[in-house]
C-alpha cells in the first residue's frame, strides 16, 4: 500500500458532511480528472428526473477509446437510465453526452453513432438471423452486395454462420446473444452499449460467455459501456468500472483497484463481500483506532494526524483475516471470538466468527490452513483472528 | 407391437380434452350447421303458396322416390342485376367500412396498448361501453343525431359553420357513419390484444439500429401485429357484408345491400327459395376471405 493512496483516502475524511460537496458543486469523480482532450466518450453533469424521482443525479464520467467500461449497481440505481440516455432512448433532464467532442443531445436515436445490445436481446421474432443482423445496414441503405458481405463477416466473427436462416426462437439463449451482438456490431458503432448482457443466460454458460464476449469485443476494438448488477461480470470483463448507488457514481476505477481500495462502505460491500467495522481515532495516538466491534485497539499503517477523536468506518476482506487456535504473540492486531457457523465453499471454507463483542465476522480459510490445525474445527470453538495493518481500508462514508 | 396397441387405445378412448372440445362443437353443429342445412334445402325447393311457402325436395310418386333439386333460383340470383348490384354494394360497403375502421382503429388500439395500465383499462372500458346499450337503440340514436333537424345540424347551424342543414341521414354518408361506428370496437379489440403483447424493446432496438419512426412501424410494428389486423378486419368485414339494420335505418335509396334484398324476399315477397339461394351465395362469397385468413394463420404457425 503506497502512501499516495492512503493520503488520498485521508483527504476524503471529511467530518462535516457527505463528501459529495466540493466547492459547492457536486462532484464524485475523484479518481479520474476531467481531461477533455483524451476522452472518447464524456458525460458531463448528467441528470435525469422522472417526475419527483431523480434516477441519475449529476453523473460525470469519461471513457477512453477502446475501453470496456462497466456501470455496476443494484437495480434502480440509475445505471440503465444512464445507458439509455447514451443511446438516446431517454432524454436527459440536464447535462451533456459527448462522443469525440460531439454533443449527442440534439441527435435522434436513429442517427446516433451508438448501438445497443438489449437485455433480453430484442431480436425481431419475424426475421431470420440474417435479416436481424442486416437490419441496421438496410436502414443505412448500404448496397446489397456490401450488405451481404458485412453480414457474413460479422456472423463469422460471432460463429453463427451456420444459423443464418434460422428464426430467433429456434436458437438457444447463448446463440441469441451472439446474434444480438452481431446485430449491434454490424454498423461499426463508435460506442457499443451492453445492457445486462449475461442476465438472460444460465449461470453455467455465463462464465464462459463472459470470456467469449470479452474476446470478440477486444478483437473488434469497439468502445463499450456495459451495465450490470453482477460484480463478477464487471470484474472479469471491464477495464474500468463505476459503482453506482442512488443515481450517483460512488467510485470509478479499475476492478482490482475498486476491490482493494474501495472509497466508501457501499463500494466495499457491493464489490465482493467484506466485514465493515466502526472505529474511533484515539485522541492521543494518531495511528490507533478504538474499535468497539472488535473489542481491541486497531493499529493503523500510517498516521491520521488531523482527525483525532472522530468516528470512521473501515473494512477488512474475509480473505485478509487469518484464523488461529492460540493468540499469536508477534501480532498487534488480534481479536478473540467463537466459531458460530461455517460453510464449505469448495476452494475455501467460509467461517462466521462471533466476536466477544457480539459482532459477526466472515473469514475465508483456505484448505491448507485447515489442514495445518491438529484437529477439525468445531462449532463454538474459541479462535483468534489476526490481520495485517495494510488489510484495512478506511472511509468516512 | 404392444406399444402400438396401447397407443391405439390412448387414441380411441375419450380424453378429457376431447370431451371439452365436444361440447362447443356439438353446440355449433346443432345450432349453426342444422339451420344452415335447412337454408340450403330451401334454396333448392320450389316456391308455392302454402305454409311453409316452399315445396319438399323429396316425394313418393307411385312407389318411386323423387328428388327434385331446383337450381333455377341460383340462376336468377346470379343473373338478376338487383342481386348482383346488392352483392357489389355489400362488398363495397364492407371493404370501405373495414378500411376506415382500420384507419381509425389502428392508432386507437396502438395508443391504448402503449398507455399505462390504469389508463389502458379505462380506455378499454370506453371502447366496450357501447355494447352496454342495445345495438338498435344506438342506431336510432344516430338518426337523432344525423337527421335534417337533428343534433349535428342544429349544432353546426347554431355555431354558424353552415347555414343549410347537411343531408347525411338516408344517404351513403349516414350509412358509413353508422357502419364505422358500429364495427369499430370489433377491430380495436383483437388488434389491441396483439399490440399490447408487442415488446416495446423491439421498437427501441429498431430505432437504435437507425430506423426512422415510420420505418420502425412498417418493418416491426406492422408485421408483428399483422394477425391482429387480419382478425380485426375479418371481424368487421364478414358481418358488414350481411348488415341489414344500418343500411335500412341510416342509408339511402342507393344503399341497398344484400341483407336488405333478402329481407324483402323473405318477408315482403315471401319467396323463401330465392332468399335462401341469395343467402347461400353470400356464404360462398364470405368463405373466400375466411379461407384466406385460415391459410395465413396456418402459414404463420408453420413458420414458427
């Protein structure tokens, strides 16, 4: 953990408020500065209201050319509305959407350089695979010979050449998805929009499809914005992702960065599972937290000099906690609890440990660790949890 | 072998399904086919002054069974300009009525299907509301509206849009207003049922792929609601051909449709055989669009 990052986090520790106010303006994009020149797609102060409800609440983001960008959030967080505004299917209440510096606001849907792959694919049921894929080119009045060549090319790309005369209902879910992809790629859009691309697939083929889809998109080199509620999907496919909550972007960053260094409780909890604790910075010592949840003082990696006496939240991932049968002398961060529940998850075992303070903590324990113990762990057995100082991520909201 | 045997047993024994189908089938056979067969029988009989006013088809003469089929009524129906004119007029009125109903009904059904569910139900009640009053009373109400000193003319004169009353009552205008008014719900209902099932995402996808609004309609909305259009048009066209009440009450002297001619034959001329022939010829006429409808339906089912 480098100092620059912890400094950034500390800079956000703002006891006075939400952290959303910045020089009187709402701004959520701490990680990525607004750099007009290099950004392929730019979204500036975008707002969408449905009556009194605000679906998208001042969103700013930029997507680089060729990037696969994911909007991640639970249902109703505004991510789909944001995507639909990019496609032109919803009109923004205010704000701008720019592609290569060109404002899309006045452009009707059918003229936009964007294409969308719809959630349930929205393939035309009365047309063959071929006709579905060719539809976009027909609207552009592309010559028949060119059209056929391009249809063949894109069907080849998604490996659906053999099914070109079939109707959509004669295809499996995965095949339908590939046709939908071909249909949205054939016009060579500047920006491809993917609305929950995997949600209509079985869990089993979803993982494989994630890689396939990712590979095709990489091969084409198209810039993508993808909407998903599935964090695994966002993590495996996206170059960068934005976590959204209640119409706002909570955090933007590369998947591993958002996972390792979430900037708030929501992001920490939404990306992967985590243990959230509340603590108070001690008055006299700037690098120690009092934590009522763990029942032990928590040593921080670096000093937090200006925030003494304030309450902060921090997270420790389940895989960052180690379990032991006896207190480890050398470790400063250690807490005692009892095994309340455990579940075998295959590659690891998930333990729920009831701390002495009553707080329930999740711990992932690898098989190797379990083997190293001299007996099999049992319910209510007392254990000790320990962690490194750099496993902690602190946030103020 | 045993497998085929059990299969055969399964096919012969009455299943719950065939019993359920048998009830409406029997009803149709009894109350639709039987009277229709009687009409066919009368169409081959001879006119006579008696009760009933037609001769039996079969008779015993000296131990010989004689069957006498008189085809001459069909000949006169098909050659008489009165009947031919009435048929042409009927088809003309039915086609135009269907067309106007489609012109008004399609946008109406589309808008109802696209509005939010609470308003949608309210609008559908609005479409079905006329059925709560007798058909005949509604047509009489139109006389009140359309006649020379009726509601419409009074209103137009009062508002100084016209100074002479419009002649609508007892003209083709009156006929078409009455026809379109009466048959519009029959077109809206099946069309609405199809349009409400139409996935709005498909229209968005078409727009997203670069189709202009009218192109979206022609390439996606219309093909996907075609069955609703066909069903609605037939529900209007078929009864409209045989319509009697509206041309009689609202139409003019030139609005003589086949229903009116049959009425005259049955009740004024008491010429049952000719009237029955005219009826049979009309059924034959209507079988053409129905067969076409069945064929498109079958083709669509095979396509799926």
